[in-house]
């Protein structure tokens, strides 16, 4: 899987272009891409598309159609940062989107957030890039001593030895997408909608002390496995991007997992997309 995903991503990155071009369906409006990792995170969005067609690229699935006569693409990225990065690059090359929203479920990092609350990503951070200090054999490991590294900081030297790279990489949400998401927050009745920081990695963290460190040091509100990777690729191609996540559980306050939160999130994301389309028509 690693080699296959890497090959597809490398091919897309070599051939992609960020210039505005007609969409894959021949329309002159560039679509909005709505991403989710699993069936439960995209099925409801896909069923809302009118006149949809399905495109399969290796392991990644896309449905292209319209919502309110505007082109929209629903992308099933599959789980994990590598899958999300590859799916995002493919979507940019194939559909040339005006904007990308990555959405789905997440676990909470702060006790005042509850299941069904939605976090709109003011920022997204990579929680999977850390440097461990030297320890002699037999000294064990202590994750509290691990420090973040910014993998994009420098390509002139080893990122592990560059003191300027010992910070966490932050990807800011697009201001217009943020405005669209926050401007309709009062319409959401199943919980609160708040600004926050989304943390992403290919780890499932259940150690409360580690989660608390992420929240205290990096400001994380929730964690999941895709948003930061999608944000990085979108940023490379200068495509406006926003992460938006609903709490499906929260280990910090004992809120149990509820799979129905995925549907609630998709309902809200659909309204955010509509709001963004309306605002785009005035620009």
C-alpha cells in the first residue's frame, strides 16, 4: 500500500497545475471538494449530489455532481495521512477545485467539548512529526521528552538537527471558508460549533497525559487522522482549505462514541458549502 500510494501521489504532484481550468464535467465553475475518510463520513453527502458520476482512481473514490446547480465533488479519502494526501492531490489535478473542505469524526481533547459538538479548524497541526532525544541502550523511552519538528521548515539540512525546525507545523483555515462555517453556526441544533485546532496523525491516542500535553502545548481541540495532510497538499497548490470535525467521542470527559455524529457533521458541511457558494457568487 505504501509504494502504491506514494507512486500515485508522486505522479500527480509532477503533473498538477494550479491554474483555473474547466471542471472535469465541462462546467466553467470550479467545484468544491468535500472530503471524508470512510463510507459513514461521505455517504450522506454523496446522496445529495444531483446527476452524480463516480470516478475511481486506484483506491480513491470521487462522486461529481451538483448541489444547488453548483459543481461539487465528494471524495472518499480513506483513513490516514498518506491516503488523505494522495486523495487531495488527485482531486486537485482531476477536478481543479475552488476550495476543499475536509470533514468527519474526531476524538475530543478538552473536557468542555461534547459529542456532536463541531470544531471548525482555525488551524490544523501535524501530531505525527516528533524528534526523540538521545538515550543510551536500556534507558527506555519517555514520550514527554519528544519534541515536535516541522518537516517543511528546511530542505538545506537535516530537519532533525535544525534548531529552527523544532516547532509544530500549523496550517491555517481559509478565511472565507471559516467565515462561511462560523456564519451559520446558529443553525446547528445538535451541539455547539466552535473554532479550534485540529490535530492529525496516524496514531490513536488514548493516554490522557499525552492528550493533555497536545492540548496545552499545541492548543488541540480534537484529533483525527487526515486533516493536516490534506491541508498541507492543498496549501502547496494554493487551494483554499478548511478542516471541520464533529466529536464522535471524548475520552477526556467520558463521552462515549456515537456513530450518528458523522451524519450530523455532513448535514452541517452541506450547509457550509451552500453558504460558501452563495458568498462566492458575490465576488
